[in-house]
């Protein structure tokens, strides 16, 4: 069970339900307006909600996106491929600055 607290009350749901909310939210993310961030996290469990498994212990940079009107961050792993491709294309366009002094 996972406990999710909102402003009114704590809501208990299974981990599967919690993950399903992210998958559903990912379908509604528009790459043109999405907010994107990253953090260091377990590669096999970017949200940190699964029991720790030493056999697959590997930390890496994990990327997340959300709609501007939402507070639900969605791992790039849970987004449709077209959305991820558009977000990477947008990020690549921001990196095309050749005026770096180093």
C-alpha cells in the first residue's frame, strides 16, 4: 500500500494504482507545454516505490515530465514514444548554442 496525501486527506492506494495514475497522466502530456526535470534515481524504479532489489541496484539520471496544470510527474519510461521523442527534440534544440566560452 502507498499512502498519498492531498490537501484534504490521506488516500491509501496500491502501488499499482499509484503507477497507473502516472501512466494515465502521461497520455495527456503535451510536449509543447510540458515541464521537464530530472533526478538521480534507481533505473528500474524511477519513482522509488518498489521494494529495493540489490540485484538490479543501478542509479542513473531519470527524466520526468508533467503538464503545467498537473502536479503528477511522469517518468519518461511511462510516456508514449512520440511524446518522449518530441521532448528530446525540444531539449536538443535548446542545446544548439555555440557561444559557450568553454
